[in-house]
């Protein structure tokens, strides 16, 4: 069974670029990737916060957040 990977972003150029690179680099045989645009899915901001996401873009693998660059603080998206 594949592990779930969730990529959270806000749609900014930094986020879109990171999404492209993550999608290409992630091993599809090991991970199922879900991309969440928090600008369009505001109810999921609380979910991202609960997983430890502080800013976007961020990738959560196996429940551990990995922050990529710094596009936007989650507080700015609320």
C-alpha cells in the first residue's frame, strides 16, 4: 500500500514551481500525492496546521511536515 503525501500551497509562483518539482521527484510507487491549494480550500488550513505546517509550500510525508522555501505564512491565508 502506498503512503500518502500531501503538498499544501497557496498558488503563488514559488508554490507552483515547488509543486511541479515535488510531483516529478516523488516516487509514485511509494507515495500517493494529494495537492491542496489552500487559497481555494480554506477549510483545510486547520488540517494543515494540525499536521505541523507553518508556511507554504510544504510537503507532509508520513505525518511529518517539510517546509520548502517560504511562500506564505498560514496565518496570511486565513
